[in-house]
């Protein structure tokens, strides 16, 4: 499996709008096993996204899905920065769809 | 929802054993919506665990489950350190059981 884990910041006051965009198309991404969007309780602009995919190719393919491309295009202007971006190799757990 | 995200290290050569212990009882934890164990591709001893729970109380209660307590007791001696531990507030996504 292929995974990613990242923390990024919205522009001030735009976190909810950014979260809504991130959640817009999470149900229709082939090969996606887990995609969780979370707020940072200690930072009003910070968002954590943790992902698990069957493989890196399915993640890459997801970026070409029209609905995902549209959501990303709308989200980019609301992102102030990326604090952390980490690739992982999920090996198991609970809540991994598929 | 309540979430946690952490990176910790096994003793050298003990990562697989530690991962096996972490995965031992992930299916039977009431209130657990997601529990994903992943390897760090760039560090042979590092493990990432990302969790989502209905609430902080259900996470705390899980630590009292006999099978979880036993797994933790076996895992502790294999842990060399905790590099990162972050509480989060999951707000949605895909692969959140329950």
C-alpha cells in the first residue's frame, strides 16, 4: 500500500472552506482505502490529511479525476502553506476500505 | 471525533514485530473509526500510526481492553522512542468505519 500524511495551513479564516473542498470527492477515488481530514486542535488554520491507497499509481490517477481536479483548483488559493508532507507505507489496521 | 497521529521508532530490527503487535487487536476496539499502521519508507525503524475515534473517551477506554493492554505490554520493550505525537480532530473522509 501507499500512504501520505500531511499538515497544511489555510489562509486565516478559510479552514472550513478548505476542509469542505477536501471532503467533496473522497468517496469516488478508485484505489483509495482511507482519506481522513482532521483539524489541528491547537492551530485554527492547520489541517491534517492522512491517506492510504492500494498503490502510488492509484493515488496519482486520482489527481486526474475531473471532480478531484476541480476541487484542487478551488482549494489551492485557500492554502497558505504546507508544514509537513510525508510518504508512508501502510501495512494494515482498521478502517481501510476495499 | 478524536484523532491521534504519531511517529515512533522500534529498537533496531524490531519494527516488524512491533507492527504485528500494533495490528493484533485493531478490529475489536469500540469507537475506533480508523487505525492505520504504516512504515516510514525512509527510516527502517520508524512507524506511523494514525487513528480516528468517535471521541476521546472511547480511545481512553480502549487502553483498558485486556487484549490491548497485553499487546501494549509486549510492545513497550520494543519501542526505542516517540518522534512525534499529535492530537487531531477528524471531521470526515473515506474509510472511517462506523
